[in-house]
């Protein structure tokens, strides 16, 4: 997934204007001012398939009321703009909820483009917001130019401290049991590379490798068609810590 200069603006309720531009809503036609994904990757929400997605870590918890999107506005790449976008949210990046789906029109490809209308997407409390492309305007990639949230910051409950995300090292496997592919997401903020290996119950290594960080998440897709049905152990290390989880391979029905 390629991250370019995607703009994220938050509006506190009753806030004053944020820009002195004459037309602050208009977006350029330069594709370097956009975010584009051309390689579907395992989604942070394990209930979704590999896809084009973008994840926002807001650092604090917010109540989000609305979202406004600008589609990809490069006149030579308008078909790469997203058409249907799902909005998921989470407080801890482990348990996900779906807020709704946004439908975006194809951008006009000119510098008078002011984006789509504000969409009501009620999110009661979230630190993480995940946008996933369900479809595009015909292109094999998926892109957006800009996203804004209308939100208000929430106070942390008395006596509850913000989780120390830098200390998190967790693994999620979906589906598990699986037939021919195991999708694995490792959460390890602050770690660039995670080494992994898969062993059978006799301790024989049948797969190993490394995965690289994407905003604190390390995504891995393991083809397992050649594995024998049974139980395996997935072990990962960031150089300081170990995490492991059982994998269960089953026959196709």
C-alpha cells in the first residue's frame, strides 16, 4: 500500500475556520497529493478479505459525527477512484465495528473539485478508523485524495489509562481453522520487521520469513494448500519478544 500526502483534518464542534484559502474545499489534480493502493493486502479487520484499505490511528478516542471524502482527482486516473467504501472503527484495533458504507461519485478531474457532501457516519467512540474499498470506478487500484472527519475528542474515563500501544505484540489469524490460505496480522507498533516461522507438532519448520510494518501492522498471507491437515504452531519475534498461536489446517469440503 502506497501512502502519499493524504490530508486528515479534524473539526472540533463550534470550531473556527481552519484555512485562509479562498476555496479551501477544492482539491488539486496532482496524483502525488493523493493516497493510492495497487496491491490488495490483508485487512486489519479480520472479517474482511484482502483489499485496498487505509487505517487511521487517531491517538485518542473521538466521537465522530460525519466524514467527507475527496475521490482521486487525477484526470488520467479517475477510474482508480473508490466507488463504495466501508467505514469500520475500533477502540483497541482488535475488536471492530462497522459504521456504514459511503458511495462516492467519480471525481471530475479539475481543480474546482470540492469533494462529496458530508456523510453522517455516527461513531460513538473510536481510536482507529478503517476505510476499505469495496469497489472502484473500474480501475484495479483504489485511491482517495482527501478525508476529513467532524469529531469531538472524548475524555478518558477516570482511573482508566490509555493503553500503551508501544508494548503491544499480538497476532490474529483469520480464518482459523483454514483450508488453503491463512491470513495473519501481527500488531507490533514501533517495530519495522517481524520474523516468523511455522512448525508442525514434531518441531519441524515448514515455513519461515519476515514481514514489514504498515502503520504498526504486519500482514502475512500464507498459502497452505500443500500442508497436511493438522495443527501447527505459528511463532513470531520482533527481536525482543515472542508471540505464538496455533494454526489448524483442515481439508476442503
